[in-house]
């Protein structure tokens, strides 16, 4: 079987529309007694969530096993492996990554990653899927178990996208951004549909969302992993004017917005765009936001007649704030010398 046919046959499920016919069929086979038990209180909801997670994990294992079937597993230095040429995440879930590092440290790497020879650098490899496992191996100072396959760019993005679809841990906006990046690189809609296992209508809606919501606003909101397509569509429609975009950029720079998690930021923006703009007052202090190049902390500064406030948010807010507090004396001395 050719590599092309292998990749296109990896997931034989039908393309996902807004409501999956497969899911509807499964629901219709439930007996009344099964349905009552299925919906019985909080315990039933927790049980279903655990079952869904287990099913997703098993789907990923089956997908990877099928793709890597018959291949030789080798050990590679993670320093020789570069990331994919198309990003599929907005930001990393650091807590989940630390859990992965701990699991690999304790019992080793369960399944190999997939890489291809780097198309431009013959002494290096490019990750197709398994980015977090590469990063974990690098953090642990050990080699990563991998399968090397000769893939072209089209086969690469299909395998990368389908592995993520099987894993089902990418949020709607991350999938939409992935689709938009593929289209920007000239890939046909059929390739994007195959990579994400969705139909043409869903791909069109995904890409329309990314056109209505600029990258800087998406980046400020984050992946919003618990927010589905309906919420993003709703916000996208509201941003189809220059006035709304200007208002949105004001909202994402506010202290209230920066103090929230990703899903709450999306909700805050949605609600804020509905509110009429309050009349500006001359005495209102304006918050300015500074971010370093790595984007891991945001410092909002606000000045009034008698005070000056700093508010730190995002991933490194606590350690950076602790460091500032411990170095106030030397920082103040530097300030005095600079102004003497």
C-alpha cells in the first residue's frame, strides 16, 4: 500500500459535521433502562467523562500503532529533532506537560513519536507528531523513541492533523488556526478536511472565524479548551467592524481580562462587546501592559495622582513577582543612582 493510501485510510470514520451521524446512531441503540442509568446524577457524568478519556487515549494508541505498524523504532537525540513546519497549538498546558514528564521518568516512553528526515537539513529530523514527548525527553536528558518515515509535506500535515483529531485534546480555535495555516500554505480544502477529519462546511466556518478574529486577539485569549465553536462564531460575528476590533483590543488590555483564565477571557470579551462604551473621563487612569518577548508574563501598570500600581499575570507572574519583592532594595538603589 502506498504511503498516500495508508495515510488516507488511517481514520475510516465519516467526516465530522456539526452533529455526527455515528454518534446519533450510537445514542439510538440505548434502551430506556440504559438511558436512565446513563443520565443518573453527577456520578454518571463523572463516569462518562472517565470513559470518554479512556476511549480517546485508546483511539490515539490505535491510530499511532496502525501508522507505525511494521516500522523500526530507533532512539534519537531530541536535540536533533525540530518542530513541525505547521504549528497546531496556541500554548502548552504546563500542568499536563509536567504530568507527562513524571510519567516518562517513572515508566519510560510508552509509544514512539513519528519524525521525517528534515527536508532542508540532512543531519536533522522534523516532528510529525509527538512534540510533547520530544520536549519531555529533552527535559529529562534522555533519548526519545521514534519511527522515521519518508513523508512529503502533504502526507506530513495529514498524519499530524489526524493524530491530533484522534487525541481530541486540541480546542476548536486551535484546530481552526491549524486549518487556516494549512490554507495559507496553499493546501486544498480536501487535504485540510482529511487532516482534521471534518467536512467542507466545518472547514469553511473554521477558517472564517480566523479571518474575523485577528491573531493578536486569539493569542491574548488563548486556547479556551472548554469553549466550543458556537462561542467563537458568536464573537467572530461581533468583530466584523473596525469599531468592534478597537473595542476588543481595549478589553484584552484591561486588568480584568488579564486576571482571567482562557475560557473566562473569551466569555469576558463576548460580554464586553455587547456593552455600550462608557463615556471617557479625563481623570480615568489608563492601564499600560508590558510583555517580554517570550510572552510568559504580563505586567499591567496604572498610575493615579497618589499611587502607581503593578499587576502581574500569566504563567510566570508568581515567580517574577517573588523575585521583584526580594530585589526591591537593589532596584530602588539603581533607581536613585539613575535619577541622582
